[in-house]
């Protein structure tokens, strides 16, 4: 069976399109938006406008690079959620129109499910069941992956996500948006044991990051009263210390879940899986605990259509199609 799918991702501030043919992702075209930097975060209305501007050239480039004509497509896939509703509507509307015009199936994809299935784009690939720590600006989840389309969330954040904790810390330190990657970069040259912060304790496998965010705020306010140049003089050590604590908070729950559930295939996914400190911590823990660790390529960590395409491929094989009445959902559960 020949299966060629166009996938569209527009959940936040990146417009992306990819072509997958018979399970192989041929490309992953991404148009980023720089307009949000001066606001210190994503402005939803500006994001949706930028998606409208970018989506046609991004899709055309994906088709051109893959050498695929529109009439060769087997289906069109799009991100249904979760994400910014205005941004999701742009991708969904485009996908619906294209599927209807070409008279081919329409496939809705859950953004968080796609992050996990990004592990099946390249080798090595995990085997079932595996445990995936999904970490991003909006989500922190522990997911037991039983099959391509069978996943169970066993733990999640009760308030803020780890990515938000990184970004809010960066903002407190006066770093430009997006701040999370800058904290990671600066942490590489700092002392991770320079400062201590309280670790939130939650029942089961759940997470909480609101407390440590508040602790960091009060810590900085107190130190700045004593030394107005404290942040400037100790920036790398602050970043390294914050990063150590945030990583340890997710690793505590990951270790517990892996032990309790007797799962040794461990993966990470989502934008924060690009964090070098987290990658190093996971690799080190894998050696100590006998885990087989799976870390995605950097291009498949942040929002991208390659992962949407991979998820769509498995849904196509299962004949899991949508009709034109499907609507985007900002808080779509896994």
C-alpha cells in the first residue's frame, strides 16, 4: 500500500509542514516567528496572523522538496490540539480545505501524542511498553506507551509546566525570550550546587513547579537587596542551580515510575527534551539503573510537522480518519 501524507503543525508559534511516505519522514519544513521576542512571550493573535502568512509557502516547500504532487497525497493531517486556539484554527482550516479539494482522508493528530511518536522517525526506536517523560512549555507528563495509539498518562503537573518554570526564571533574570534555552546554555558554565531551592513534593507521579518558581523569585529579591548586581555577577551559577533542581524534580518521579511499573525502556519528548542538562541526567541515570534510554533528535523536540506526520501514519494504517466537522481544542487531553 502506498501511503503519502502531508502533515501540518500550527499549535503555537511555529508553522510547519512535512511529507511522510510509507512511514519515512521525507522532510520537516518550519517557519519560525520572531515577532514575539519584544513582548517576552507568544502573543496569540500575532501568532495566528503569522500562521496565515506562512502556511501556503511552507506547504508548497514541503511538497517541492519531497518531489510530491498534490494528487499523489493519500491524506492530509493536522494538529487538533492542545495549543493556541487561533493558531490551531489556521492549520485545521487549511487541512480541511485541502482534503476536501483533493477528496482524500483528513487525519486529526494530538500534539502530545505526536511528541511521543517522534521516537519512531529515526533509529533506534523503543519497544512497547515504554515510559515517556513529556516535557514542554505547557505540559509535564509521565506516559506509559503501550502501543502506537494506546497511551496512558500516569502522572502530570498540577499547576505549571517545567518549560514555564525555565522561561519564568529567565524572565526574572532579565534574559530575552525564549529564555529556557538560554538558561540551559548559561548553566553549562555555572556551578549547579551554588544555591539551593526547595523541591515540591506531590503524591504519586504528579509534579508541581509553582512553588520553586516563587522560591526563585524571593531568593532573587533578597539577594538583590544585598547586592544590586547579584544577578549580573552570578548569572551562570544561578542558571546552573535552577536547572539542577528542575531536572531533579522530574527525575525523582521518573525513577519512581520506572521502578514501580517495572519498565526499563525510557524516553523523553517535548521542547524541554532539547535541554542538554536533562539529556545528560537521563543518560547518566540510564547507565546507573540499567535503562535503555531514547532521546529524540533536536529537530523533533520542539514543535514540528515531522512528528505530526509520524502520528498520522499510524492513524492512517488504523483507518482512523476525521470528518469535516472536527474542531480544534486548546486543551485536548492525551
